[in-house]
C-alpha cells in the first residue's frame, strides 16, 4: 500500500483492509472485485490485483523455498517469483520479516548510497541501478539479524538526514566516509 502512496492515506485503509482480510487466505478466497473495492482510494490498482494473485498462489501450494501454505517465502529469489514482488519488496520482506541477509534499495537508500559512494552515477539508468544495488549488497552485514538493523538505518538516514531537498551533513553519522560529506552543512542537495 505504501508504494507511491503517502502514509497519511494508507493508515486508515490499512486497518480497514486488515479487518476485512486478516490473512492471505482471506484475500485469496475473496473475489477480485472485493479486494479492489477495499483498495479503493489508494490508486495503482495493479497492486491490488497482484496482491490477490499472490495470495491465491501462496495459499494454493507450498512455496519454492518450502514455505508453509499461506506463508510468504523467506528468500528474496522465491519472493521475486510472486506476482507484484520486485527487488525492493523481496529484500524488505526477507530482511524485515525473516531476518535474512538481503539488500533493499528504495528511493532514500539509493540517494544515500549515491551521495556517499558514487555521486556521479545516474541512478535512474539500468547501469546506475546495478551500481547502487551492488553497493547495497556489498555493504550487507554478515548475519540477517544485523541486516535488519542495517537496512532500517539506511532507510532512516535517507528519510531524516540525507534528504532529497537538503543533505544535513553536519549531523550525518557516516559523513567521515561520505565522498560528498565534506560539503558545507545544510547544503542544497544535488
């Protein structure tokens, strides 16, 4: 629900959605029109269609990595095979739900990694995305439990300190490692 939708719009809808569909099995048993109806107002309706397809697939048979019926797989590769699951969502679910060693790159993480390590890379290109994902993967801690904290910290750093509009280098905990961190404090972001 949060993909390209503001938190303030999702909060109420999320609670309502979970009341109506408390498990993936409930989503799978629902008619697609009911899932779409519950999604109304959030836009990007392909996400609701994919969620319904995903729920049906996950509840119909064991997952590729041995997940129980009705449970999402824990490995990023198996998650990516499900409808509507991309690299970021697969990494987030594996890392946050299962404490797996998995990279994730959202807009905030991409910005932090670009500014800190490769300021000249064009992150909207395929080559740039590969570069950023490669850095994210190379930086992962050795264990999944620590990866959870690492990924959350990168996301928070981009959301609160290394923001899109202003890079607050003076309060950045990684400024000594950052190739752009030596710039004046509170500078306008590139």
